[in-house]
C-alpha cells in the first residue's frame, strides 16, 4: 500500500458534492482530510464510506477541551479507521497525554496543531503577546516533551520544526499554493518547497477541489512534490 504525501481536504457539508469530489480522487495518490464542516454534517457514516473506498483518513477536528473530554471524545471513534487525528497543542501537556492514551486504544495517531495558518504576526501579537514564530516554537517544544506522533504547522515554520522536533515526528502542512491567490491562508509555500523543507504530508484543499480537472490537479501536485 502506498503512503501518498498529498492529503486532499473535502470542505463541504453537502453529501452530493463530497461524493462527486471523492469520485475524482485516487487513494493511491492521496489521503482524505475530513474537517469539522464535513464531519458535523455527515458524521461517522462518511468516515466509513471514505475508508471503504480505500482512502486513509486525516480527521482534522482540532480537539481542544479538558483532558477527560478529549480522551472520551477520541474513544468515541472506536470502530472508525482513522489514520491521523488532530488536537490543539495549546490544550496543554495533560490534554495531549490524555489524547495519546485514547489514541492507542483506537489505533490512531495524534497530530498537534500549532498556530493556524490564517494567523499572521499582528494576530499573534494580540492573541499570544509574541510573534507567530515564537509561539510556534513554544508549542513545538511542548510537542517534543510529550512525544506526540506529529504536528501541523505553516510551511514557513517547517525549518523551525526540523530544528526542534525529532525526524520521526510527522510534519503536516496546509497552506500549499503553487500560484499566488487571495484567500484566508496567510503563510503559504509551493508543494515542492514544502517537501524540501521537511514536510511529511501536504494538506491541499481548494487548489485541487476547485480545479477544473480534479484528477489532473491531484496528479500535478503529486509530481510537484516528488520533483
């Protein structure tokens, strides 16, 4: 079984739209990211459908709550074949540890989200009283202490991740843009550069899901990542 580097985000609450996109994707070339928009609308049934089609699942719910609630929430996914599941690193060491304990039971990997790629230094100054880079560094050090399976960060923080985190820790990055666009991603990079800077997997949404030819776009990003 291949381990594709591309994770395609399906960000819709409409079942027909989600299926139409899934029909154009190849499990040999991508994993599927299911976030809160899709999961809240279609739930575990859609997780099972994606699994039945042979895709590995990146369940991106960014859990952030008290440790016991996060632990029990993750246990609630027992019976679902989820490869990767996100929590917020800012939930703290006890929450991360509780999530990892539950993940062992349901056989998934826990991925910690650092700072959302929609935030810039002005946002970080207001929220964290620091630069984005300094806040990300603090969260990476926390990830290192817990031995979490992986992290999510902007591609612009990959060099920092490589310096702070062990090589075996997965490094997943959204914000992949091979052309300049105006949207809600503030910190972006091309697919090829992100892999060169140490990314394990690339989360790509609109550049694939909104492409005029989805299958061709997926092939393009795979080839770009492997160059």
